[in-house]
């Protein structure tokens, strides 16, 4: 009996911990239960490819001219680089030059004096995959910094990205956070004016310059490359400027801080453009050497500052995004699903209790208590792991109830077999559990393997079902095998239980 009390203690401690977890850590609800926004996004790979070709073009032109092939003109598109040379090139020589400099990533063709260069099929697929994977990574960082619980960011087919934002109902905020490229650059200002044409004339003949619009109605002639970019930031946070207006504070990585300190030291007294997505948000004059910290000022509202902080922390997108579809899903569907799920759960428990009591009397009551305990552990497991409960997850909970009862029915029938052979009640219970255990373990392992396979799917509903199935299977083994035996041993010793054989 003393050993039985020891097992009772384990069950009691586990139950109290589960209750504490359920009370202190609420379970997250998925989009289908909580409501929110779902977005289908198309990363503009062709635009990113054109930009990449532009970068390649500068290096390729320099390489060709160094090796005796002057370039007269060139054009860049998403299909490749077209260069007009002063004379007809040797194709094999050009291929060797490109291979030595860039590796086996280009395919080359020549039509007279026109040289056409583009990525190979393998290199293009690798570039496309990199863009999509980097976009997913940045979007995940952004929604994490936004504080959205259990957001889903995953691939949809070979060119789309699917995003779920549970609890977010503001479409404009979702578009701002998800769709903004957030290309941040700090550039030296060469000149500024309200007349764009004036600056364009100044830019003629100059290398590494660009004319950009500003938020204040001015145009800016800026010099590239940038001193630092958004990728150099180690942190971003809301703050205020010297006039108390909303601004964004930032910290730099050690290597970037050194570069920025040298840049600002060299250009004291000159204006510096803070450029976000090719638009100058402010152009303060550098008054002193700046190293690891600074602020971004502009005509920001507090909400814009908050959004910008989230975007900068998440990082810049590798290309522009096109929002193909965006839908707001209201919470009313979730409320109805939760209500129906609870009704199904209560109805299932009532029916199970009646059937088990009719079939096994007091032993059936111990099985019902074990099922309730299984549900408690399942809910605590969801809360502890921070898992998200979805509509398929509710179906998983109800399915888990059936699995739990199945274990008890198997054990009880084994006990009855031992009683028919003449064993005492306590001996029959012990033997029944031992001989049913192998079948129960096999079935639970099979369910865990199935849950593991289902969890590999990126689809949110499938993954939600898999998580509930896995947690429920583990909880079922504890409640409906271990705890159920403890309860059955107790009522048998008290002579409260009888099996009809």
C-alpha cells in the first residue's frame, strides 16, 4: 500500500503542475479560431535579377576592358546583359575570363560585336531559391518583432509565400510591415535643390552618383557607395529627436561603427542623406564624429516609428514584394468552432462515461477520470510548448479521447481474461496490464511516427493536427496506462471494483 501512495504522489504532483501551467500560460489560437490576416505574396525575382545583372555588368565591363575589349554600350534586363563591343570578341577567351572571375555561372553567346551574357539554368535556380528563402527569413523576423504569436510564414508552390498573422486585423499595418523593402542607406549629399533637372545636369559625367527625392520636397544629389546600410545595424528602437519629435534610434555592429566613425570624421560640416527605399527621409549636417549610435529623424508619426523599428530589426527584403491576395478572417468563425468543439468534447465525454460505466462499472469511472486527466495534460502541453491550437487541432483532441479509451478497454478485457483463468482481482489487474502493454506501446509509437511525418508539412492546419496528436499520445500513455493502473489498484484494494466475466 505504501508503494501505491508513492505512485499517487507522482500523479498528484503531475496534476498540480499541469493545472498551474494551464492557469499561468494561455494556449495560442490559430487564425481559424482567433481571426486575423492571411496574405499571399509574390517576391519579384525578375526585378532582383535585373539588379544583380547591373552589379555584374560593372565588373564584367571592367574585366573586358582590362583584357583589350572596349565596351561601346550595354543594356541590362532580367534576361541578362547585352554588351556592344568595339570589335568582335573571341568567345572562348571571354568564357575563360568570366569563369576565372565568377566561376561557372554564366552562359555566353556572340552575334558579331554584340556579346550576350546570362546566368546558367542552375545558377538562375540557385539565385531564385536564395531570394525566396531570404524573403521568408526577413518576413519571419519582422512578424516576430511585431509580437504576433504563432505567425506562419511559409512557401506556397515554387514562387509564392504564404503568411498568417493571427490576431492582426489592420490590413494597412500588415501591408506596411510585410511589403516595405526597408533598404536603408547613409549617403554623402553633394547638392540639393527643388529643381530636379538642375541636379540631373550636375550628375552628368559623374560616376557613382544618383538623384533621389526627399520627403521635404527637395531633390538630393548623393554619392555612392553608402557609408553604412541597414544590414550594418545591430539594433533599432523608438526615440525622439532634439525637438521631442518621434525618431528611430539605432546601434551599429563593431565593424560598421569603425567605418561610420571614419566617414563622419572626414565629412564634418557636410550634409548626410538618410535614405529609406530610395527616398531621403532626412539630411542632417554632420556636426561631429559619430561611431556606434545615432538616430534617424524625419516627418514620422509614432506609429510610423514603431513600424520602421520592426522593419529595420527584421532586415531589408532582397527584392520588392507584390501582394497577390490579402484577406481578413474575423473571429466569429473561431468562436463558433470553439463552441462546437466544446460541445463535441462534452458530448463525447458524457457518452464515454455512460458506455464505460455500463460495460465496466466502477472500473469504467476510473477510465473516465483518466480521460479527463489526459485532456488536462494535453492542454498543459500545448500551453507549455507555446503551440497553436487550430480547428484541426480540436479534431485532434477529440480523436485523442478515442485513443485514450481504446487503451483502457484493451487493458480491462485482458484483466477479464485473467479473472476467467482463476486469478485473484489484484493479480488479474497486474497481469492484464503487463500483457496489454506491448500492444499499447506499439500503437502509441505508431501514432507518434504518424505525427512526426505530418509535422513535416508546411501547411498550418496539418502541422496543428500533428502537434496535438503528438502531445496527446504522450499524455495518453501517462494518464490512461500509468495513472489508470494506480486508480484501479486503489479501488481494487478498497474492494470497490468488480469485473463481470
